[in-house]
C-alpha cells in the first residue's frame, strides 16, 4: 500500500510540474510558473523525502527510484495529453523519450541516491545528506548559469529557491545539533 501511495504521489508531482510549465499564457500566473517548472532541485528533494519515510536503506533507494520514475511517467503523460493539445501516438512518445534521455538517466541515478540519502537523514541525521539537499537548492542557479541554460529564467524564482535552501539548511543544522545533543544525554538526563 505504501508503494502505491509513492507511485500516485510521483505521478501527481510529475504531471503537476509539466502543467505548471504550460499555464503562463492561460492565466495571470505569469512567466514565473515556467521557471518553477524548470527547477531541478524539487526532483531531487522528492525522492529524498520519500526515502526519509523508509525504515531500511535498500527500501529507501527503491522508493526513491519508484517515485522518480513515477514522476517522469506523470510528466510524460501530461506532456502527451489532450490537456497540452497533443494527440498521443507511439511516434510522439518515442520522440519525447528520446529527447529526455539526460533526465531519464539522471532519474535512474539520482532517484535511488537521494532516496538513500533521505534514509540516512532519517536514521542518522547525516550531514552529507543535509549538505547535498541544501546544495541542490542553493547552488542550482549557479550550476544552470555555468551550463549556459539560464535564458528566460526568473531571478525572483531563483532568489526564492536560494532563500528556501538557506532555511532548509538552517533547519538541517538545528536538527543535527539537537540530535547530537540528545545522543550525548544519558538516560538519567546527564551529559555523557
């Protein structure tokens, strides 16, 4: 039952991401919705969050992979749907899969990795897991700019992503310090 929820959550996330990137012309949301849709960090945080709900590392990695593949399936399904003005065909599916190979390979690698990192955060308050998630949020604008793919991106969305990264990083730091502090307490309340 838990994996069914993970699959459904992934499908909804992927379809929602694709839809968000296409609604700018239909309403007053503006161009920022395209910039939000183009963010990569949420695609890493999703398997991290799912992995953090799992009790074993292998299961967390599998859950990260499942949610990522489900999100990609939702994204592709929405892309090839009548809601996007597309008539589904095997040719269009083949073309979509062929033009998204970097995303697909990235999902196969980083979905399980960030699922496992989510487990590591949940089980041990791993500083590495915290640093990678914080880095994904704070450093994405720099990475996209260095790669030369920043054309048409919203500066406001990037600034907001960095602020969210700083807030998340601060939360990680406080949680790690609290966890370390609690580990040092003896059962009688004294410090070991």
